[in-house]
C-alpha cells in the first residue's frame, strides 16, 4: 500500500482529492487520516470539492484485513475514523462532487451518498452496500447518510438486502445522479464542480446546515457513543 493513499490537486476553484492506494482504495486508518489532512487544506468559504478514484475502482470500503485481524481496538479506531470522515464530507460547507471511476463498494458507496452531485463512469462496474451479505450490521451513521440519498423505493433493496447495482441502474436507486462515458468522467465532473463552485457563500453553507441539522446530530451522537465505547 502506498504511504500517501490520497492526493490533493487544484483546478481553478475546484479542489480534487484522488484516492489511489495502489490496490482497492480501502478506508484504512491511513486513508482516513490522509483525507482528513487534505481537507484541512481545502477552502471552506469558496470553490468546490471533487472526489475521484483509480480507473476502474472508486473504493472497496473499509480494510477487511483490519476488521478480521484479531485486534478489536484497531478495527474500532479504523471504523470510527471512517465514520467521522464521512460526517465531515457529508456536512462540508462547500459543494462536494463525486466522480466514481469504477466499483464503489461498502464505504465507497456511502462516500457517494455524502456528495451533493455524483457522476459514475459507464462500464461493467457495480455500486453495493454489501455489509449484510458479509455478516456485518450497518451502524447508525451509515444508515442516516444512506436514508438521505437512496430513494425510498430502493432503500430496502440497496441497504438491507445488499443488492449490487450495475452502474447503469445506480441513478434510479439514488447512488448516482449521472452516468457518463469513462473518457469524459473527469471533464464532465469538473464541469459540474466549476458550476457548483459559483454558489454563494455563506448562503450555501447556511442552507446545507439547516437541511442536515437533525440528521447530522444523530450521526455525530452515534459516532461519539462508538468512540466512548472503546
């Protein structure tokens, strides 16, 4: 795994965070800590934020080796860090765009749910919240985020039944807003990101805060309970 699993670049008023750990773009503690440090460098009063991944893979979720590695403390620290990161991205004060470059599994799918506009590369890729098929319960932070994005008539299929959605069906489910040709993914995503970067500050933030207030409290209260349980 690369020491720097995510990088930050700038394109006009768009800050671009690219996930690339050389493997499955898992949300290890290192990945979450790296992204958090990069977010500290992203303006929160102007512009927009764009997430993307490696060609063919957005993210495969948490590092399963850590979860099954026999060290409960390490697993709890990793998952708590991941949930805190999702909360931060979900409530980021500027528009967040996701450019899903391939498969988006587990936490990768929920990262899509944190974004304000999501584009996916067309191809033989899936979006799947696979936790219940892997013997894992889905905790409150993820449930709350998913309910705010997955369409009601798909929520049981997508979350409780852990259905794998082909990219072509992911818009109907609410995982994505648009599917584009892989060669156009970044250009289309930047087009959207540049447009959303023009939204006025602080009015965008104030509106987002009002919309998310109750959901965000439930998310953060649950994360605090997890952290205290350690």
